[in-house]
């Protein structure tokens, strides 16, 4: 009779647990929050990218400035000035018409008004002008090339910053994924320990086991619960780290990591090139040196002005136009010094790019070695986990027969826990290798 009651209790407990689990699953169904979603949040909300995008915009604006060298410029000016008086005189032009023009200031007083020609008079000019530098022998073209090279550098720096941010997000996501998977394994260990307790209590109730057999199993169960509690806190900490990595954005309450990342197939990886930014910086420095060398180039242009002049209550039309040749001969060595500075900077950046390129070659070899080592580690971890599971199942079977102790069972659980940790670390390492080499060589290096 006692045996029947025990069996009924076990059946009822199992049914209640199943019903509770189903209700809990419907109440809080987990939502898979993928790595791509985490990356998208980071790109949208990390201020580092905003800074780089502003620098790209500034470089684009500099291109507009550089291109303006060969574009026409117009201006309107209104000038109120005072100057030595010049007597307005009437003269006869070549057609026989009388026109009024400013005369030359004089020192005598033999004027109709009796004043000297050096006395001040006021003049109001309203002019519209146009200047167009037509040819500057490559000066504007050099400035344009330098601006384009600088913009390429800013774009490359933005790409590097983005990759660095995504590396941070990837690492935080894998930390969250690893902690979540570890917690699932610890929870499974707790359920296994609780099931042993129920089985041992059922055997005690039918007289097939003593109460003293339950106490060691209770200790094992509490130990498993303690480790699971620590694992739960690790999940919370890793979740906070991921939220910080994506720019302080909170994840959905029921968010769960994508476990498919642990199943990435092993394959040869390609390390991303790291020297392309240095190469672009060197090109930009060379372009700046060329622009500095052409700063003293001569130029040809057109110039025209038209307007009205008010003087002594008379409106006089004014215009002028012509060709302008300008050749800056000497500026004190300023542009020559700028050229030498940019040239030296370009050489240094070129050398630095060569150093980084050599490091890239060794990094590729290192990545290949890591990939091969991870494949072997994962193979051994799988074998270790199978062996630990087999040992534990054997001890559990012998314990039901009274041929094994709770201490042996605890040791078997610890072996399985260590094997599971090794298996999980090998899987996470493979995911890290895959994500680290996901971003291929940038087109700007070719």
C-alpha cells in the first residue's frame, strides 16, 4: 500500500511540474535576440560612430572648398570714402561731346571756390564685381586630390571604428550566450539532482532505502542549486555588459541569445587586413605635399567691375575689366616647409603600413593555427563529455542497487560539469574565431 501511495505521489508531482512548466512557457515565451540585432543597436546608438561620421562630413566639405579654386566668384560692395579733392572739370571727348570727369588735386587756391585741391571730399561707390581664375597650372587639382585622399582616410577610420565597436559587441554577446548556456547546464544538473531525491524518497517510502541515503543526495542537490544561483547572476551581469556595449539600450525582458552561434561549422578563416588605414593616410600625406608644392604656381584669370560713383552730387558710371596674371614669387618658405613636413609624414606612414602588413601575415598564420587547435580541442571536449556522462550514468545505476555512494556520485557530477565547461569554451572559441575573421579585406587596400 505504501508503495502505491509513493508511486501516485511521484506521478502527481510530475504532472504538476509539467503543467507549471507549460504555463510558465506560455506566460514568458523567450524571444531570440540575434547578434545582428545587437550590432544594429550599437551602430545606431554608439556615439563613437557619430564622431567619425562628423569627420567624414567635414572632409566632404573640404572637397567643396578645394574645388572652388577654378570657379567664378562674385561680390557686391558699397564704399563710403574720403580722399583729396579733385575738381570736376568739363572736357570735350573724341566725339565732340562735353563730359564731366574728376580732375587732379592741386596745391594752389586758384579754384573757383577758393579752396585747395588737397581738402578732403567724400565719395560713395556701389560696385558689383566678378573674378574668375581660369588657369592655375594644377594648384586646384592638387588641392582636390588632397581633399579626396583625406575623405578616404576618414571613411576608412569610420570603418575601423565600426569594426572595433562590433568586436566589443560580439565579445559581449558571446559572453551573454556562454553565461546563458552555462546556466542551462547548471539548471539541468539541479533537475537531475532533484529527480534523484524524488527517486530515493520513493524507495525509502517502500522500505527499499534508508533515510540516511537521502541526506548525501540532499547535499549534492543544494550544491547544484548554489552553482545554478551563481550562474543566474552571471547571466544578469553579462546581459548588462551587452546592454552597455550596444549603447545603453535595454534588451527585451524575455530576450534570449541565439544558440546557433555555437554550431558554426569549422572552416579556414581569413584575417582582415589592418594596414589599409595607414596606406590611405600615407597617400593623403603625399597629396598634401603635392598641393603645398603647387601653392606658388602662377594663375591666369578674368576680372570685371561695374557700378556707380556719387561725388559732389553727381552720379558717375564706373566699370573696368581685364586679364589678371598672378605669380606668388616668395612667401618666406612657408609652403616649402609644409611640403617637406607632409613628405616626411607620408614616408613615416608608408613605413608604418609596411610594418602592419608584415604583422598581418603572421596574424593570418596565427589564426590558422588557432582554427586547427580549436577543431582538435572541440573533438576532445566532445569525447570527454561523453565519457563523463557514461561514468555518471554507471554510478547512478549502481547507486540504485546500493553498490555506489553519494560521494562517488558527487565526483561524477563534478566531472560532467568540468567536461561541459570545456565543451562550451571550445564552442565559444570557435564562434570567436569565426566572428573575428568575418570582416574581410577592405576594397580601399587594393
